C-alpha cells in the first residue's frame, strides 16, 4: 500500500541564478533588454521596442509597470 503522505520528488536547482532584471526577455531573440520603450495610439495595439536589439512586439494590452527601490527584493 502506498503512503498517502509521501513527499514529492525533489528537483535540482537551475544551473544559473535568475536574471536580476525586472524586464522580460525579448520575444524575438530572447535577449535581456536594457530598456523597453512603448507607445499606444487610440484604437491600436501597444507597440513595445526592445533596446538594444531593436526588435518590436505588439501587445493588445499596455504593460504593467512596477517601481521597486534599489536593493529591494
């Protein structure tokens, strides 16, 4: 009979730590951007521009902006 409260299998931690940047990766080249510019005109989708790669991505919704203090977790 199986133990109903058996512990789940543990998995190894990733080989590298997560990126310290709060910015998402570019959806085209998967690079971590230094900056993301965005613009929205009435009735049109949001245009995101990833710097320095310069790739553009359109999104139906504006990005969610969060402000964090330097050194905050």
